[in-house]
């Protein structure tokens, strides 16, 4: 079945450091891929998405590229801020598989000032 | 912009009591979901509804029932609450026309004592 695997956390970085959070997926067909962010005490909100191979999603300085050859959708940001501290979830939906949305377990990110 | 609205936001129950979490969305989405989120466990799907009148079990359905009352509303019922059901519950909805971007409610914090 479909699945999403993302790197274990927590990830702790200093402000202005480069961020990578790895995400790989298993799916039949051509899923859409997402990154969601959850700030403390809040629900999840969409950060970015990509719907086909080689698409790059971007938002708030974050980027992720849909790599079908490596089945990956790694999240990157060139210079993180304290306000980026949150839990990040990678997710996929596969229209060929009843389009349920599958989430990874989440990666907690701490940014130190 | 209501989006996904869930109630109540906070609830304390005694073991064995019953309660219903209500959820409504105003985005005309076909699919609706109930997740629970426990510390360090990420999101776990309880039940899923692909359309009005249909529901499917997710990863952790035991102890819960759901009703897809109409296209807008999807309720989650705990018939006999147990301490293991202490968690944060999130309702969500999505639509193929939005390439399955999933939108979340703000969460319901449930404590069973």
C-alpha cells in the first residue's frame, strides 16, 4: 500500500542555518505530494504541494521538488528563523487508490536564536 | 472563511461516558476525515468518508463510530470513553478538484479521566 517515510526528529538548528527534512514515499501511479506544518497549539496547514514529477512547490522560503526517480519530496529552506519552529508532515494522495491522504509521522523542528 | 469547524474545542470526560465530536465544512468537499494525534505518534486516521453516505475504517477505528450526516457534516462518537482515548482530534476535508489538498479544523482536546 501507499506510505510516507520522513526523517525522525527532533531536528535542532541555529537561526539562519540550512534546513533539509527528508521524505520518501511508496505509491502506485502518480500521487500528489504535500508538506503540512503544525505550529504549537494549532491544526495542520498546507505549506506547499506538487502534483506531478519534477514540479517544485514553494512557500514562505520553503521548497520541495517532486522526484519520481528517487520517490522523494525533501523539504528545504536556505535560512531558517525561530518562527519556523513547528512540526512538519509530509503527505501524499493517490487518486488511483481511493484518494485517501497518507501522512508521515511528522518531524519536530526547533530553531535556536 | 470558516473552512472546517469542529466542536467542542476542549472536553473532559469520565471513563465510560459518551460524547460526539461535531465537524462541518463549507468548501463543498467530498472527502472528510477524523484523525487523532498523540504525542510522538503523528496523525493516525480513525475514519474516512469519501462521500455522503459512505464511511471506511482507518488505522485506529476501535472505540469510535462515525456518521456522515450530509455532505457538510461528519461526526465522531465515543460510545464509552476510555483513558486511552485521551488525545487531540482533528477533523479534515479534501476534494479532488483541489488536487486533494486537505484542510484541517483547529482540533479538539479530549481528556478522559
